[in-house]
C-alpha cells in the first residue's frame, strides 16, 4: 500500500512538472491568444516574433540596423497616445513584428532585439492578430492609429498571412472611393501609382484586383467633370462642320 502511494506521489510530481502554469505565460496587450512566451523559451522555436522598442533606449539608426538584418519586419506607428489604466500616459513606443524565413529560437531573436533596443521577445501564434494590434484595430476604446503609418521592411507583407474577407474588401473599396474623390483622380494609372507609393499592401491589392470596377468609376468621374458648355460647344462645332 505504501509503495502504491509512493508511485502515485511520484507520478503526480512528474505530471506537475510538465504543466505550464499561468504565471509562465506572458501575453501581449489586448490578447490572450495571439502570442505566448514561457520561461523555457530559450528552446522554443517560432518563425514569427514581436518586440517593443522605446525611443529613449533605442539607437538612432535602429530601423537601419533592422533593415540590414534582412529579417522581414512590420513597425507600428509610434504609440505616443496610449493611456494606462490609471489614466497616466504610457511611454511612447513602437510594436515590431519580426518574421524569419524558418523557425528560430528566442536566443537568436534576443540577439537582434539587443542590437535595435527591442524589449522582450514575444512568440506569435497569429501574425494577423498582432498586426491589427499595431494600430488598435480591435480595441475601439484605445487610440486608433493610422494603418497607413505602418512601416514594413525587407519584403514583409501582411497579405502573406491573411486572405481578406468580403466585408474587409467592401470596407477597403469604400475607403478607396473616398481617396479617389479626395485626391481628385480621373485616371486609373494615377490611382494605382498613388497606392503603390503611399498606400498599404491591402489597398494596392484591392485596387489591382478590381480593375474593372475602379476604371469604370474613374471614367464616370472623368465624363461627369467635363463642363456642359464645353460639350455644347463641341457639338455645335461638329454640326457646323457637317453642314459645310
């Protein structure tokens, strides 16, 4: 009987040693599922990671150093309007996504983070989720940063990790129609050139994938913008030419 108790006790200890306690899991702000980090993370291998960079502790050329590393990266707008629960402002910071070509250890990621002044290394389960957190897209109670201010390096594209839903495509189409009117575009080429230069990957993808829709809309705007007097004059000229 005592031997049975000893075996049961030993088994209980063995099982307990394989359980990760809640205290060992560090979640990024606003999520309990998009990332995790354990105490034994030195042996953890993941392809996608994140870190936080503070202006006062990062080298001035940290973005250049990150570019030279060759690691695909996405950098949030500077979060300088975040508020703590006690209503005090948080220190300005950037959230940075790091995407490696293959799974890599936290120790390797830490080496890069140390060079650029990154604080902590968060292993990501969902790049899309953390990418949306770069601008607080799913946290309406927080300050909303502009997605167009996200900076990408070394070929990072969020389209490699997501497929836009129909609802998201419709929303982007609406935003692009507003852009066309705001910038007063009349030619599809000018519209696409603008998106390539200043737009996000999602905006450019929707613009190029819906050529017929946007080209017809731009053509309609162009025809609508022609002054009636000019049209009338052109018609009168054609009538006179035909009568002579």
